[in-house]
């Protein structure tokens, strides 16, 4: 088993499984973030954030999610180095002249670095403050859950304030577009690795992957821009 995960095929398999798992998480995360656009002063978003923070299943999934990110990043780096060594001087001979390979496929490491930078900004501004360091903006807010007044962290205030900085919004837009391009290639590539490799499925997965990727990427970007333009208090 260890030999499998050390082989090129094993590394690609782990990359694919972890990548597809992370796409599922991103869709869930985008759904939660979409509550930021409900003009209710952040009540729905705070309720959803409270549910995510207190739900036992989510708490179990958190370390799995972190592991998924770590595995995906590590194996992405290993595969990039391995492929670079294997091509040797051929990468300079072909490079951008390889017509049958998409730009995203040839530049996944660049896109990956852009997404990683986006992820670091996101974690530093939200996850670290909500889980570890705290922030004055997270002072409790009273919302109604199931007809009962409940005191929860004011996650909306933190997000709203963070998106009041133009540089943060710009980073989110750039990172979100890079994420969309990265996912549009990674989606079908992941399914191809686990067996959906014929031409019919590749065409279908290309279309489905592009739609899902751009929904995720443009969704995150649009939320940040709209928060900056119309939701500042």
C-alpha cells in the first residue's frame, strides 16, 4: 500500500480524491457565504456560522478537511517536481507551443500558488480569528434560532469589516479567478484519474467541471465585491 502512494499513479490518485473532496467543501462553503448577501443584518449568516461551529459532525470533518488540503498541496508539489525532472530539457522545447494541452494544465503550479496565497489570506483573516485568537468584532450578537433568542459570535461583523478593505477584495477576486481556472482543469482530471477516462466522459466532465468551477470562483469573487460596494455599515 505504501508503495502505491509513493508511485506516480498513487500520488495522482491521492491528488484526485483530495481535490474532489475539497470541491465538495468549496460548494458547501460558497452556500454558507451566499448568506452574506441576505439583507438581514447578518442574522442568517451568523446562524449558519453558529451551526457550523457547534455541529458535532462538522467538528469531526474539520481535521479531515485540513488533512485533505495538506495532502493535496504536498502531492501537487511532489508531482510538479517529478514531472519537471521527467521532462528535462523537453519542457523548454515544447512549453507553450504544445497545442493539445490547455494553459491551465501547463500552469497548474502557478494557479496553485495563487490559490494558496488566497487561502492564506482567508485563513489569517477568518479561521484563525474565529477559532484561536478571537477578535473584538466577534462580540456576541443575539439572533433568533427556532423561535429562541440565542447568543452567537458576530461572524458577520468580522467578514463585513474585512471586506471593507479594497486590497482584501482584490486578493479575493484574483484568488477566486485562479481557483476557477484551477478547478476547471482539476475536476475532469480528477475523474480521469479514478477511471472516467474515455472521450465521451471527458467531454461531459469538461463541461460540468467548467460550470462548477466558475460558479465557485465567480461566486466567491462576487460576494467579496458586493460586500465592499453595497454592504458596508
